[in-house]
C-alpha cells in the first residue's frame, strides 16, 4: 500500500499526464528528476500505481466528470482504498484541500458497476470502442478490452550473431532470471513480470534486446538476406534494424532512416553491444532529403513501421487512450510515408508496411488505397513467409493481424507487398 508521500507523488504525476501532451514515461522521468530524493523503491511504487490508474481511469473520469487533478487523485484513491465512500470523505489533495466534486461520495455509495456505460466499464474511450465493435463484434471487443487492462509481459529477442535461444535462456537462468520461449517467434524469450535484465552479464554481452514478440514477427516478414540493401524507413531507436542486420549475418547494408535524430542516436550503443557494423543510422529531413533520393529504386527490402495511434500498445502505454487523436491527419501521413518508401524498392523487391495500431483505418485501408494506385506491387502470402521462418500462426490471411487477447502480443498489423520485376 502506498504511504502518504507516495500517494501524493502518484496523484501529481497522473494529473500531469492526463492534463498534458507529454507521454507517460517522459512525464514520469521529468517528475523523478524534479524530486531526486525519491528512492528506487519509491519510484517503482509510484510508477506501478500510475500505470495501473491509467489502465483504469474510466471510472474516476466518469465520477468526477472531467480528467483534471481531482480525477487523478480519485483514481489513486480508488486503487488504494477500493470503492469506499467513507474513505473518500477523508481524502485530501493539493495541500489539504478536500475532494469536493458535488455529491461524489453519495454517487460512490450508490454506484452499481453493472449499470455503468459500457465504455466506462471497459475503460476505453467511446471513439475507440465504437471502432473495435465494428471491426471485431461486441464480444471480441470486450475480450480485447480486458486484455488491454493487463500489464504486458517482458519479451526478449535473442541476438543470433552472438548465440542461440537455448544458450541465452540458460545464461539468464544462471543469473537467476527464468524465462520461457515465446510461442510464435523462434527468437523470443518471455517473462511474465518485470525484471532487472539490463543488469545481467548476458545483456552486457549483447545476447539479447527487449522486443515484443509481435514486433519480432514483423522483422521476420522482411526476410532480409545476406549482402542485400535494406531500408528501415521509420527506424526509431533501431530495434528492428538490429534484427534485420542479424538476419543478414552482418553483411550488406541496413539504412536506418528517421526524422528524429535524438531517437536514432540511441541505436549506436546497441550496435556496439550486438556486434553489428552493417547498420547506417541516417537522420533525414523528410522524403525529399537527398540521402533518401540516392536510395531510390535500389533497395531489396524496405520496412515501413509507420507512426501510428499506438493503440496496439495500450498494455504498455495506457495513457494513449485518454489523449485526443486526429485520425484523418495520421492516416494522411501514413499514406505519404508509404508512398515515399515504395519509391526506394527495386524491381522485384519487397515492401513491408506495419503499424502497432488496432484500427483498420491505419492498416488495411492504407494498404488497399496504396495498392489501387500502384499496380506494380501485389500482396505476398504472409502465411507462406511465416512458415519459412518456422512460425506457426493460426488464421493468417492476406495480412498479419496480432491481437493481445488472441496472441498475447501487442497489437500489430503488417502487409507484405512485392514489386514486379
């Protein structure tokens, strides 16, 4: 149970996350830097409570009628005390001021959770639940909502340039870290709870990277080969670029492109630790950057892990669901990125479009619009590719669709398109 100081810090962090545009992890780091007297145990307890509250913020927001500081303090209170109106009457926030939303204690006493609006009960915003209902049906959408309220496991991708899965698993077990093979990816290991794996000798020796199993499957769809030219078009911090480099046995060239130079910088120590020297991180200004132009029509494989709503990662980033989303602007950007990336693919090459979104508008709709305008590309069989990579994934059609409630991964989408020779 949180002590009074931890309670106050958790509520302050939660309020800052809910009220501002900064992602939860960055806002929490900012708060901890501003409060250096908080020890590791305090920070861990606060972070655990904040993320739990973000997963279950629907009820506090419903009760208070807004998502401001009072809602944040109520969320932490409900997590600590349960649905106790008596405890609520004693709650104070912001220097002793009472939590005085009109009739709040009475509403809490009279609360019947079975009669709550469905979005509140499922802890999803109206707009997202409506789309999931349309895509999956009401029952499956509710199963997905339940899965999104649970913390994600910790998945690792072993580095085949350094070792194999069973050897890495044994090394970690020797260090007191017990992990199990992931059910789909032949490269993955999983632990249900968080663990200090970055402190292990196995990590320092470059034997693994943290990467969700679903993300590993996206990398396998590229099927990068030795001595090829491969482009990771939205590389971010480089996790998939590292995976592609290992597929290529550290030969050829992987161009890791991104407009965010600060994110690309994070790949350099990872490259050294993994023993990879065929990845070239390149910070670009956009699709018209001359360094992008020099790759036009030359890439054997192009991976586009497009910026997206991130709705597939709600187990890890539950703050996303409480933020406004301009879906039209987002999908317009995705179509433009896919268009630019496709120009880099040589005749006979492969283009993989992927997101960590649950929404059809960002996934199938973007790909189908692209294919209608680019007849030189056609869909390749995801099932065939996965079978070649020793992945048995049931019910795979033209697209790869991964769901937290069905596969235990984050939510992912991928389409594999090949160019006419």
